């Protein structure tokens, strides 16, 4: 029994409380404002919940395992919200959801969509769980693979340092293959895995280089041991050369790794073919008992606006050469500098530099533009040949300011042996620094090319100098003495020729009277369409 007051009258109703509550709730659920309020509260709560997390459920990666495990309940939550929204939309639109009404049809459609969404989310959740299991299995297999590599690595190093020659050679191949695996993994990995794989590959390369440095040099060992050491060293160098070759070979990119062979004595011919990153190869202070041949590959970034490699420098500083040295380029190869400072060439040795284009890049040591691209001083070879170069700045002999840093002016003439041949080099400069005596011939044959500058100031040139070019921008022979004459054949023009106080000895003898450049007895021949004479 329940009393109800209507218009001041008290009525007695026999309606049961539960029936009344059910009717009240039914009326409430059909109230549009109620559902709008519930929807707004739900939406605000949902946004607040997701804003507190940094990851979205729909964009989780398989590797986000901890997050997935902590948020498995989200599928159920989203499903419930979808159903709630399905009921809310018809009421927002003030539509009835009674049978066969428009609101009921909309509700049925939304419930169907919600059901599909639930199935999709369930599928995604199962897929993520499967991905977690797959990643776990993958991690275990990778761990086993790395363990296997370390075991192979340790065993191969032991064999390489053993006295069993066939086993040692086989160990070299094995170590190189293991390094390939690490290098390939570093290329295909990211972040920490890439760093670790790179370190593993570098450590193997360091072991190989250490063997060459220690066992490649001549030692007082039994002849059989010497043969064994040489064979293993040659095998290592062949494998290094194969992997540094970025044109022909299909090996991993070892150009990103440091090759430290500094101070090694090589008793057999060395060939490094089509190498890319010359900055990572340290062969300074080495002794080469036999021939050395280096071919530089074209820069892979030369066609792009951003040059990742920057300056490419090949340093042979402080090396000793008993035989021939050949440095060349492969199809439009470009380099910044070839450093041959303080090098020592034995008698009858030969240097050839060819087929290279030089770019004016900042020096790695000073970060300023270099004034030379080929710099050689020390004990020069019997013959120097520079062929088919472009934009090269060749300096033969130590610069004056390096010999006299205090500008005392007391520097004596330094003797340079050997002959120099420069042929078909375009936009090239050549210089013999002040206070040098050059005992060989100088032949510059660039009849179809342009020469930027030829400078031989305050020098003594014992043999004849011949220069042929299409155009010559500048020549300087200030205070220079020519013992055998000077021939210049320029098919176009000489922009500037400076020969102040230059002396030309008659018949090549300093015991005879010297004459100036403009003199019928000077043995100077100059041919050009146009000359500016200073």
C-alpha cells in the first residue's frame, strides 16, 4: 500500500514498489536528457583515461608486451562503450526505440556495427598475443644465434694463432664470415642492437688487423714459420680487400669499419681494389717491400646534395716504399687529398697517380680548405707520374713555412731527386716550394687541357723544363735558376707569366754567364697567342 497526493487529495494505490521502480526506470531510460548526460560523462571519462597513457591501443606494436598485458581489459571496456553509444544515438536524435520505429532501426544498425567492432578488437587482441609469443621465440633464437657466433669466434681465433696452417687459413675465412653476419645484422637493426652488432663486427676486424701488424713483419723465425705467417697474412688481406671493394663484390659494407694497419711491414704485393671510405683505412708508417696498388671507387653520395662522407683522404704519411706505388680511381672517383708527407722511396721506385678528380673539401685536421690535394715530401721516387687528374693541386717538396716556422730565412736548398711527368691533367696546379734543387726533368704535357698555376720560385732546376697546355692562368719563376732551359708551348693564352730575377745559364753550366729571360741566348722558347709578361 502507498499513499499518493494528487491535487490536494490523498489517494491510496495498491501498486507494488518494485513495479513502480521498474516503470520509473523505464521512463528514465527513455528520457533524452538522461542519456545525453550519461554519454557526456562517459566521453569525458574515456578521454581522460586515454590522455593519461602515451600509447593508443589501435597503434600498439608487437614489442610493447608489458603495456599489452596491463591493458587486456580495454577490449571489454571499448565494447561496453560501443553498446552504450548505440543506445544513446537514437535518444540524442529524439527518436523512439519502440518496435519497427526509425530509432529501433538505427539502434539495430549501431548494435550490428558494435558487434563487428567487438569481433575486430577481439581479433586484434588475439593477434597481439600471438605476436608476443612469436617475439619471445624470436628473441630466444637470436640469443642462441649470438651464442653460437661467439663460440665460433673464440674457436676460430684459437685456430688462427695455432701452428696448423690449413686450420689457420680456414679460421680466417670463418672469422670474416662471422664479421659479415654481425655487419649485416648491424645494417638491418636499429638503435641499441645496431650498436652492439657493429661493435661485435669491429672487434673481429681488430683481431684480423692485429694479426697482420704482429705477424706480417719480418722476424727471426724459422723459414717454415715465416711461410706460414705470410700465407695467413695474405689470406686476411685478400679477404679485407674483397670486402672493401664496393663495386664488384657482394659482401657486407666493411667501409663503415676501421681498418688499422698502421706500422705494418708488408713483404708481398698489396692490392686494395675499389675501396670507398678511405678515411677508415690507416696504412700510415707502413713499410712496403713490394708493390702497392690502390684503386678508389666512386663516391656513392657524389650525386646527392648532402655528402655524408665529407672529405675523403688517403694517408700514406711516413711510409717506406721499396718498389712501385700506384694510386688510381675507378670511373669518376673523387677524393679530397692524398697525403704522402715524410715518405721515403727507395732507389728506382716509381709513383703513379691517375684517373682521379679532386674536390676542395675542408682538411679533417684544420677544418679549413686545403691548399694541396697531393702533397709529397721526404725522399722522392725515381719517377713521379700524374695522369688524367682534374682540379689537382700537386706540391712536390716540403713547404717553406714548414721548414722555417720562425721565418729565419736561413733555410738551405733541399735536393729533390727523380723526374716528374704531368700529362692530360685538367685545371691542375703544380708547385715546387721555395728553396729546392730539383735534379730531374719536369715535363708537363697537357696540350688539350687548362693549367691553373705553375709555381717554382727560388728554385734551382738542373734539367730542362717543358710545359705544354691549352691555357695557363698563372706561372711564377721568381728568383729561379734554369740550367737547361725552358720550353713553353701554349695553344691559346698565358694570362700571367712572372719571372723576376730568373736566370738562365748558357749551355746548362753555372760556370758560364747567366742571362735574363728576354735574351737571345737564354734558351727559352715561349709560344702563345697571348701573353701577359710581368
